[in-house]
């Protein structure tokens, strides 16, 4: 097969998405290897009384302070916010967010619920952070990125009845393909997809052909976004 390396990666992306492309680039040596998570060999700091000031209480600042304190250094961490963690932030009932325009948002989840506002996950190759979790006894949970059996519910769509995610995706794809062929597609669940009239009855040809594999997930996302939109 002729073509450039970029063409090959584009085809991998169309067939398998981001993860397949990422792993392929790793195998081809196009991505830097992950840093080894090895114990730090720090010179003890107690004998010479070294003091260290660390700016920022994000993961980098906290990790540096933790390792330096274990080695005997006297550390002070300065943080501008009223919390630690940086972009790592778990929202729980009562969590407050003060906006720059003076407004304020309060998390009103039910007791016991929480949401990781960022980052949402720990990749398996982040060995250093996972090592800290083991060392500090932090419980971890398996994250399920998608579940085709999950129910989508919008009181203003599908007669108020929930449908499974796999049905919503397949309905969306069927209707888009019907529109591409110029047929009158049946109404999708909730009536989101409708046939266009006149000369614009077909979807743009650019969405199909060699890029159809990558276009369909985006079309699915647009359909699901509309289906899951709260009723007004």
C-alpha cells in the first residue's frame, strides 16, 4: 500500500479512533516513552538545614514537598487558592465555586455523590501517581468511559420514555445514512433527525466516503446532545 506515514495514521484513526492511533504511534516510536517511576535518591537535607519554598499546591508542588520532606528538608508550600490539588478537584455536596464576575455556585449533590471535575481518570501508565496512591492508601475505582446499555431520558423526547444508548446510536446512524441516500428517513427517537427538502435533501458528500468512519461518531454525538437536552 502506497502512502505516507501520516496517511497510514489517518486510516488507523478512522478505523479505531484515538486509542488505536495513540497505541500505533507508541509502537512506531513517534511518542516519547513514559518516565520511569523510580524512588528518588535525594541527599538528606537535615544536616545543613536547607529550607525550600514551593509555589503551587497542585500535584507537582505536593509531590515535590512530600519527597523533600521525607528527605529531611524544611518545606513551605504557597498556594493562592483556598484549597490544594490544582486542577485536581473533586466536587462534593457543599463545594463552593466563586467566579471572577462575583457570582457563586454551590454544589448541591445528594449526600455521598461526587464528581471529579478534572482530571477524571488516572491512565494505567501514570506509574508515579499510582505509586503514591498505593503508598498513601488512596482507594481507586474503575472508570467506565461508555456503557451502551445506559438509559437516555428526556421528558420532551420519545414520549417521555427512556431508551438505551445503543438504540439511540443505531437510530441516529440509520437516519443519517437514509438522508445520504436521498430517502425519507423515519423520525429518530424524539424527532431530532428530519429529512431535508429540495436540492439539499442529501447530506454533504464530504461526510461520507473515506472519512465516514470518523464522521459517524461526531454525528452520533450531535444527535445524543440534542436528545439529552433538558426540556424547557
